[in-house]
C-alpha cells in the first residue's frame, strides 16, 4: 500500500470519526476548501479522541494513561507505532505542514483530564480557563491553518470558544447531571442559593434556572463580541467560525420561556446543515 493511499485512508477515518461524534463541527468543515478542511478534520478528530476518553473508561487511571499516550505523541516521546494510529498520523501531518504549535494541543489534553473525575467546576474563572484551552483553542488552530496568527484572530477565537463552551455546558446539563458531573460553576450556583444536588436531581428550580440564565447571558456577551470581531477577518478565514451560528441558535432557544435545561434536546443533521449553509451565503461569513 502506498504512502498516499495510507494517508488518504487516515484522512477518511478522521472525517468519519468527526461526522459520527461531532457532527456540527464536521458539517461546518464542508464549507472549506479541501486542503484546509482535511487539516481541520484531523484537529477535530484529535479533539473527539480526547473528549471521549471519559466515556470509554470506568476509572480515572485508564483515562490518564490514554491521555498520556497523546501527550507523549505530541512531545515526540511516543511509545509504539504512532503512525499506525490514523488520527495521530493525520494530526502530525497537519502540525508539520501548517507549522502549528503543540502547546495548545497539550493544554487541551490537560484541561480534559478534569473530565475524568467527578469534581465540580469550582468557579466561572475555572470554566473560562477550561473553555479557552478547549473550544477557543480549536478555533485558534483552525484559523492558523488559513493565515498566520494575529492579535485580532486570537481575541476572536477566545470569545468564540467561551460562547461555544458555555452554551455547551448548558446543552449537556441533562447528560452530565445523570452521571453526577458538574460543569456549571459551583460558585455561580451558590450565588443563587443552589448547589450540586439540586442540579443532579434533574428537575428545574427557580434558583438553578437563575444560575443557568446568568451563564447563558455571559455566553451571549462573548458571542456578540465574537461576531463584532468577525468583520475584521478575510472572508475565507471567517468560515472557520461558522459553528458560531449554531451557538447563536442554541442560545436563542435557551432564552425562550418554555426552555427546560433538564430536558435533552436533539437537532436533526439536516437542520444543522441548513443553518450552516444559509449562514455561509451571507456577507457575515464571506458568502
């Protein structure tokens, strides 16, 4: 089998992994040219691998071992056949071809170690740090595929990731509460007279709802800032931030009076694609 064929198969594996486990990000890449799309999918596939570790282990230690394997791979201390892992192979190709730094990827792994334990997210500052080193990092690395880093792009990526990360905390509440994991900042809950057990009960209360509404409000502020900064980018680079239209849609849903944060919500893939396609044709995203 030729090297080109192996690389093509690895790229297809990454695309399928992201399509299966992170369809919104996968769908957003469909509006990019082939080369940057392939590179971005390798980063998103890496993110899927790291984000899914908690779901694949029953104890923290095996999860730590899996994450250490990825850390070793990125630092060049990998043991075993790194090239035999299609996601690792594609990620290494992307970081080499586009000269992407390993540091943001290493910090992403470090932040996701929090997922392995049932400690509550302690504060807004902690959540902001988590979102910055995960969701914001993905936006920043994606933008670097298309152009050199800049203060404006990094600023935009930070606010975009904070908006996306905070909205995701609310969207994932039913799932996280069922397994007694708290990403909603404990400090925020306590400010409104609520706490962990109230969230884990899976039933909406005025106190818990007040905390959730405040977090949604913070997400909207970051989203507004991100959209303001978007106008400073070249149209081609704005496509990296297409997932923001899905965040805007989610936050609009969360602001409705009949919204119950403890009822799982599903969005059809067709609707996701339609939302992204419609946004891609607007001047906002270089259409």
